[in-house]
């Protein structure tokens, strides 16, 4: 896999069309939560900043899309992940490619991160 890319579109093109579509949906849902989000590449992943602070990252893999909303959000939404049977770790949650993205949960996590940044 090419390990340097400068924008989301270059990253998306590394994956099959159906994965690209899911990533584009994820991108749009995140942007819909706040007009002031900035896209960038962080840790070789598509990422978003809000008020110049990291908001969330995501990355595609063979069987899932990893979503990285930072550890505080993972802890806050742990029960949702358990209830929906998502694999998760202290920094990430995995959304299986064979399932629809949980857009409601993604929106809640993005709003949570925005409110955390606003409090700082």
C-alpha cells in the first residue's frame, strides 16, 4: 500500500469502490455535525480537526473501518459498542464492512468530541 497521500481522495482510491463509498458516507456525516471541521491526514489516516484540535480519525482495513474518536469518547460510548457488538479498544471502534455504518452513533461521538473541545 502506498504510504504517503496528501488528502482524503488519494487515500480513498487505495480501496475497492464499496469501501470508498462507506468512507465518503462517513466523511459527509462527520462534516454534517459542524461546518468548521478541517480535513487533514494524521498518522497516515484521514482525520478531522476542530478549533485546531484533533477531533477524530478513521482508516479502512480488510474487514472493517476503524474509527478513532480519541480515548475519552471510546470510554463514554463503551456501552453502545457492547450493545451493538462492535469490537473496540481504548482508542478505536471497528465498524464491520459487511454492515451499514452506525450513522447515529458516529454523529453522537462527533458531537461528544466537539463538546469536549469546546470545554477545553
